[in-house]
């Protein structure tokens, strides 16, 4: 978990604490001291200044780790010189971590919705990703004294599914978190209206009829999947519901509208679905939800940590079994 010393970056701490306790995970806090052309902006050209800054940042990480350790979480800290996103991606490729947690923005000067570190990690790190939207506090405010992490309550988790085997992987992760937090699970699936291509005149009604038949067939299969999955979750002692929606404006927008209405503590979605490209860490739906959501998003990765050789398949299919077969 990268922390740059800002109030905004530290907002991820209570979310990480919840997940770590629910999953029994170890947490590492890291801080990257910029070098090269960024060193002048941070005023660390002088070696003595660098040593003071290194000691200060190490103290800062330890002060933040103390609050997590008081909750029974195993925590490590380290400070390194380098660019934060590159360091995180390298650590993931080495297989050191299964999840990277960070906020959309830190103390950087980027003016967009998402900072450079968050974008770089999201588009390059082949691991699960927890992204917390920026809070109302200024990202420029530095944390001079450690603040205790405010506890959060995870009452509702929304799990976006496409009814594929890869959706089972994200549902299984959400179930593990729900067992540790007592959260209620809301599964959501949006039915897209397919585009029927035809250049023949006078076929608009027939195209609409064909599209409607496809939607009805998909709806039957999606409803069966949702009922089976909710049944499995309920038998496991969890509270779960499902919502099947018809999309007229695109399934991502329909999902986002449902998420905004439900206002969950966490949105869980698989990194890839049925139409996945094996060359990219994220699929289209997960990318759009990640970059547009106003709520915390957990992307559950199903790829191996290291990029494959060209021509090799890289989905970890040994782990992708239907929930109903577990």
C-alpha cells in the first residue's frame, strides 16, 4: 500500500484494515522518494536532506503501521528511492503481492480525476486492485502527525457479474470478505441489447425482433446463474440478493447507475469477463467502473502476475472453477 504522506492517500488505511482482518492478510506500507528530475521539486538534491527525508518518511510509515498493528494486523514498512508506480508494478511482477490498495489521488500536481500513480498501477499491475476515491480533504495537505484511521462499516457490497466462470472468482472473493465483515452482498447484472447488423432495407422490425429474442434468452440464463449463486451464498450463511437489469444505454452505465443508487461500501468486479483480452491487466467493464466509480472499487485479478510469452495463454484456469462445483 503506497502512502505519500498526504491526508488523501491515508484515506485507504481503514479500508485496508477491514480487508486485512477479513482475509487474514499481511500489509506492507511503502513510501517512494522521488529521484532524478523529480528530486528538485521535492528539494532533495543534497544527500543530507535526503537522509533526513528518508528518516522522516520511515517514521511516518511506522506511525501509520502502529494503528494497524493495534488491530492485530501484521504490518511491514519500507522506504525506497524511485518512482512509485514503477516500483509497485515491479514488486507485483516479482510475485510479492496479491493486492495493491491506494486512493485515486495523493499529493501530486495532476489535475485530472485520477493521479499518475493510480493510473500507472491500474494499467500495468497484474494483481487485484483496491481503489478508494479521493475524499473532500485537500490532497496537498501533508500529514505531520499520525492520525488514527477512522473505522468504517461495511454494510453492503455490490458484486458486478457477467455470469461467466470468471465472475465466480470475484463472487468467491466477495464472499470471503463478507464472512469477515458481516456485509450483505448484492449481485448485479445488466442485460445489453445486441446490435443486429443488416444493410437490407425494411428490416428494422425484424432486427428488433431478433435482438429481443437474444435478450430474452440471455435473461433466462442470467437469472438461472443469479439464483444458483445467491443460493450458494445463502447456504454458506451469507446474506445475498440479486438484481437483473435491462440496459438501454450500455451495461456499464446501467451498472454505474445501480451502484450510485445502492451506495455500497465496496464494489467488487472481476478484472476480466467473457470478452477478455489476455494482453491487458483489465477488461473493458472493469476499467470503466474503476475509473468512473464514486465508491471504493475492488478489482479481482484472474491473470498471473508476470506477462506471458507471446502466444501463451495466461489465465490461471486452475483457480477458475464454478462456485456451484466447489
